C-alpha cells in the first residue's frame, strides 16, 4: 500500500509538472493576444469625421481611430474581429509577405506573427483583400487558429459576420464559403489564389468566384456578386502537410441583417489530391 501511495504521488507530481509546462507554453501567446486586444481602436467622434461618401453596398459605419496604433507601427492598416471568438487583432501590411509572418506589432520577432494583408492588395480601393494569419495548431488563442472551426457549417451559423475596420472604412462582412488548398507549388492541383490580389474586371472576379465555389465545403446565402469586394482569410490547417484554408466573405449589403443565411453543402468539393478521405 505504501509503495502504491508513493507511486501515485510521483505520478501526480509528474502530471502536474507536465500540465504546468503545457500551460506555460500556451500562456505567453494568450497574454500577447490579450495585450493586443486591449489596444482595439474606438470610433472617431462624429464631429471630427468628414461627411462620408455613401457606399453602394451598405450604409457607412463610423471610422475607427487608429492614432495610437499608427504611433506604434505605421504599417497598421486595420483591425479584424469576429464576435464571440478569439479573433480580435490589429492588421498590418508590409512590403512583402514574409516579415509579419514572424514579427509582431512592435516589430520584434514573434513566432505567432500578426495578421497582415497581402502586400499586393490595395486596402483602400482593391476588389480583393487577402489577410494571412497563423494557426499554430495549439489551442484557439493563436492568431487565426479558431478560424479552422468554420469548416463546420454550424460554426458559421454562430459566427456569420466578420468586422474589418480599416483606415478608410469600417465594414461588416458575411462569411460565404470555406475552401481548402495545397500550398505546394509542385502539386498538380496547386491553385495560386494569392496571384489574385485584385481583379481587373467583373469577368475576372466572376471566374475566380466560380473556382472558389467549386472548391468550397459549403456556400451561404447569395454567395458573392462579381462587383463586390471579396475578403479572404488565409491560415494553415493540419488535415495534410502544407495545407491552407480560406474563409471567404463579402460586405454586408444594404438593408441586410448581420445574421446567418441558408447553408448549401457542396456534395463533391474540389479538394487537394492529398486531402485525407473520410468514410
């Protein structure tokens, strides 16, 4: 009995140490996320904002005040948030797509990086905004980790809207689809979505939207019109090596409610050849 108690005590101590170590691994990321979220900008007072030009898609929302964030880093271009999720971060844009993969708001090395817009996207006037963020595969607090839940349509119904406030406008976007791709350029079914950082015209955008719809696990509502801006959130996913997932969204339309639309599940989406089969 004594040996059993000694063994059990040692086991308990070992488990406690292991759990503590795991907690210490997650804690810095959690603390950094909380620190970033505490800097979320607030709306500019109405009296200090020039009369906005009415947007065709929806009634303009109040602009956010990015003064403090821009003082920290002039590469800040916006803030992204999804109600009821850990997504609540500043968004930056560098001169390439590598720097903010491993650097934070303060410009210091950060393994989790920070969400950033593709350097070729025009944040003010472009038709396509691509935002990259890490999914570290540990918990849901690291940058875009919680976005992997959108593969399940039920998660979409709970979180149908993305808020993306930029230096130029504050916009609500509705999630319209989720796509899986390979990032290996030598895969035969590689699709270079990031080469479409903008669209030359409606026809070019429509072709891209058709390609995305064919690859989507599901689409929602009226999907996207070819004259609407497209928001794509890109992050790693771990169903296979070198996999990427895109959450697609479009601006809330005039008079539209920020609630979930009907979901159309794609019975046979175009997936990477290396994507694991089920059943």
